[in-house]
């Protein structure tokens, strides 16, 4: 377990190209909050006030794969670009641990994005979540984050083949 955690930290810090506090804050905090504001205002004023709630929950679910796919596919593709993939092939360590560790640090980012998005919708726009089914919301957020992590690891493999994670991402 210690080896998995160590590899997750090193692959996140070494292969994740956007890791700076400015990029992290803008991608994990500001972007979800602004997306919530934009779509809530569109839902509230273009449709009707009651339409904003389902739009916000759907957008919160959408933002998780958006953040996770780019981050993990970036890490997996950079494994080849930076020349560290060859060392994975010849090492005596578990390749499965190395592969799965690339997604561990991005999983909490997905949960943080949905929490910040829903909190900003509540705080800035006054949307009420009084009638929300919180256990279902938490379980679906966990399932979406986990499935997004697994799908991003798969898409990252295609990024290794075609040398560009953004082409595989689209």
C-alpha cells in the first residue's frame, strides 16, 4: 500500500503537466463555480426558475469526468513522452500498481469539483438542495468519479499510441 501511495504521488507530481497552484485553483475551484453560475442563470432566466436545479445536478456530474479525463490522460501520455514508460517495462515492480497509481490522485479532484460546484450553486445563486436525496447524490458522485478514472486510464492508453492525449480525449 505504501508503494502504491508513493507511486501515485510521484506520478501526479512528475507527469501531470498542469500542476501549479494557479492552474489547480482555476481548474478545480473557479471553473466549476463559473460553470454553475452560467448554467444556473441560463436555466433560471431562459427557461423557468425551477429548471435550474436539474441543470445544476447534471452539470456537477458532467464536470467530474471533464477534470479527470484530461488529468489522467495527460499523465499516461506523458509517461511515454518523458521516457519513463521504458523503465516501467523493465522494472521488477508491479506494472498494475504503476498503471493504477496514475489515477489515484485525480479521483479526489473529481469529488472536490462536484462539491465546489454544488456549494457555489447554493452559495451564490441560492439554489435549495433541501429536497435532494443526499445518499443517492453521494453514491452516484463516487460511481461517476470511479468510472471516469477507469475510463481515463483506458483513453490514456490510446494517447500513448497516437502520441497526443488531447486527440484521444476528443
